[in-house]
C-alpha cells in the first residue's frame, strides 16, 4: 500500500479522452495493474505466424542466388524434425533457410517416390491416431504448423496383425494360434491383454495381472518422456517438479526388454519392485511354452525401434506400445506432403527451402557456429562450395552426422564424441526395403487394410542372432508388410488399377560396407546377387501371408542400407539415428541424445536425436530445437499462440464447454498429455 499511495495520480495527455471514464470509475491501483497487463498481453500475443497462410510449394534446387540475405537460422535436413523446427522459427518471424541434400525432394523419411507408374512411402508407414486429431497435442501441433492442410485417416481395427510360422511347441490343452490382432484399446492395455491371453493361455489370471503391469509400464514411460521433454526447455529452478518422473524413466530405460519380461512374467515383479532392481534373464530360449509365446507376441512393437530384446531399452518398447494404444492413422495423400506443407511456411517470412544442397561443413568461429559450406549434391565432390552465414545453425540429421561429417574434425566436441569413455551411444541399425508394384485394384485383390508383422520365431533373440550371422541362410526375424494403397483414400483416384506393398526387415551396414562409397546402380554383380537373395526371402514371405498377390507383382526393387545412405544421408544407414539400446539414456550420454542443445554456441539439434526416433518423436525434437533457439520468452509466445488454436479446436468439438474451460483444458492437455498421443 505504501508503494501505491506514493505514486502520483495518472493525469495529463498520456490518457486519451476515451480513457477518462475508466480513470474515474477504477481505483488507482487497478489502473496500474491494467496498464501493466495490457503491454504484457500485447507482447505475449505477438506471433507473426498467427495470420500466415500456407501455400504448398515444392523445394527448388540449390543455387547461391536463391539464398536469402540476413538469415536468422539455417536448418540442415528437411525430415520431420527439420521441417518442424524451421516452421516454428519462421512463424516466430525469423528468416530461415532449410537445406536438404536429396537432389529432388524434401521430407527425409517422410518423402515419397514414384517408379514405373507406382508410388511408395519411405519411412512414415503409419503413426498414432493422435497425430491426426487436432484435439490431441501431437495432432494439434501438426495442424498448427500446416495450418490444417495435412489430413489424416484413422486406420480400422485391427491396425496391426502379428503372424508367426506354425509352431508345435504348445503346452497340453492350450490353443495353438499363429495370428494375433492388435486393436485400439482405451483401457490402457487391459482389453488387449485379455485378447492376447485368450489365444495363448485363457483363464490364467496371474498372467493377466502381470500383462497389466507390462501395459501400465508403457504409460509410466510415456509420462516420463513428457517430463523429459518439458525439462529440456524449462528453467532449471523448475526441474524439481519433473525430476521424479524423469528418474523413473531413466531407471526403467536402463533395463532391457528381455530382462523386464523375465522380471514380470517369470519372477512376478511389480512396478515398485522394478524401481528397485531388475534381474537378468538367463541365457537361451524361454523354456515355458506359454511364456515363450506371450513374450514374443508382446514384443510386437519391436519393428518400430529395430533392436532385439536382449539389447533394447525398455523405454523404446514402452513408448511405442503407448504410441499405438489408442489406434493408428495414415496420411490422406502422399506422406511427402507433410514436409512440403510444413516447410512452405518459411517463404511467408523471407525464408527459403532448397534441395540438392549438401552441407560439407559447419563454420565455427571463436567457439560459435556462424554458417555452413554448401555444394550441389548433383555436382558431386567437385561441386562449387558456397558459404552461407546465419545467427543460428540447426543440425536435424543426427548427432553422428554432426560429429563425423559436419563439424571440423579437430573441434574439441568432435574429439570428445569420438572418445569412447565420454559416450556409449551407437548408431541404430539399417533396413532392407522391398517395394512392390501389384497389378489390380486393392479392393478387388482383397489385400489387407491393416499392417502385417511377420515374426520368424517365438525365440526372438535366437532369430536375430542367426539372421545377423547369415542373412542369406536365415529369414529376417521380423518383417513389416504394409499396403499404402489401402490406407490412403486418394490412392485409387491418383493411381487407378495399381496397388503397392512395402516390406521392411532389419539390415546391417556391415553387410554392405565393402560397397560403401560406390555410386547407385554401379555396385557390380556381387552386390546385385546379394540383393536378389535378400529379396527372395521377402517375396516368399509376402506370398505366404498374402497369397492372392502371387503372379501379380509386376515390378519390385530392393533398397539396402546403402540406399538409405544415398537418399537419406543416414550415418552408416542408421534409420533411427541413435540405437535404442540400454545405453541411450545413460546419464553419460545426456549431452548427446534427447537434447536439443549442444556445447557449441549457436548450434542446436532437431529431430530424433533431439528427442525420440520415428516421425512423431522427431517432430517433437524439431519443436524442442526451435524452442531452445527462441528462449524462454519466445517459447512462451509460441505456447500462447499454440494454446489459442488448441482451445479453439477443443471448443469446436464441444461448443458447450465454454471458452475459459477450453483454454484450461488446452493447458492441461499441453502439459500433461503423454508424448505418444
């Protein structure tokens, strides 16, 4: 009160005649608060992207004359992370240049391509239903970036079906199924647990209870990642609010999938037990026929993080389970449209999107990243180098590319990264891709509308070991089989009379290392022979699981880890960036993974290594990268702009809610909704 009474009355020309009635009616202390709030609100609500429109335009080929002047930020890589990061920065008013090394198109793992009158996606084969719903945080963020231009279609149940070869190792009196459906489950896995056990050991209440422990762990992991993402962009004095969930995440992430399954199903562990310790599973295959089947079926998400159970962090298993718990969705139209729509925002604010642009090196001066050296990808190593400068540089192409290709080799950060005592992370494995063009309409052929997952054995670690040792003699342990032609409702209009299939299995870079550095289609007869042997496995599996397409595959082509390097610039074909083994969340690796900041001023990360693998995780990683550049003030403006649109969509869905309630729900969902939704 002393401060208020000491302030002289507010008089004079500073107030317009229109404000005079307010000054008479309101007490002086209220006027002071009002005049403090108004400028703060004006500052907070300033978001240039609020009124911007997205006009989707494909990227142009790089040339120096197309580079805008006075750039604020350069983003390297146009995948889900790079596109998201550049979009948010542009909406904040920055002039952003997005560079993509692919000669023709942006999108990274979300891009699509056409050959012989057919089309295939490359990395986004399906995602969570939440990505397609503007009333869920992930879907609301994507809508915020694309201005609602990206549409999604919910996949019917089952969204996934796991298929095993016939196997006679069954306990007496138990059923012997080899197909297991995964349906939308809003009961946090209870319904799914019962459905799976009905086909393995019906009526086993102990296993049902332990399955629910397994499913509940996925929810805990999901909440842990939400807390971890929040921790990366909030002030240090608030970290204590998040530490409990983050510590729980790190504890569970230090256990392998195999060990957690052993603890829960063999030893009867509860969640509280696992916070204390996790026993190591004995070597060899599971001897109990019931548990052997149950563990293999519950490993269903393994293909989405590509690490065998003995090595995989349970965090990868848990977040992937949670990701699809409430269903799955796919894009309306080609998946490549996501990058085009998100990145087109840049041109509204003087920025640009350029492909055929290989970044040779990030320029470091006086300990700060200040620019990049770029050449045309199509020109090869002898192409002319162009120097481009900006205030901020963002690497959205993995921490391994950053420290093995982009930074000067004598930089202290590179030396530290290459010191095996300073980090334990490794690049993820690569993949083998079989792209098939099938004659006929999908509806007439009756190809599945859901995804198929072929698992070669219930003894999963053994299947991985055999395949990695000899991929010609042994089938892949897991194979994804998808039909984009049945998921995209625009397909039949765009490509009538044609269907497609994509089969994906694991593939090691080491198998192909002797051909590394050679040009596409110039790798020789031995390379082509090896490809044919790998393709035979996949074609045989396709014809066994979907026999009606046999004799109707008019064209196929096989992609290898070298294909990933050529078209996606993946370091050693690391499809998911950092390998999701038990080392990834070791505290030693905190500065390398799930972190948008680097030790170099002006240099930031975006994409999967800034947060999590896959399209949704990389999108969050891009947004975290942008938030790190914007700082706390800019991030507050971003949150306010996003929450305004989020609340609007919630109000549209439920008009009876009321505006205030809609804002409160938007804030609650933004803070507490798990990252996998």
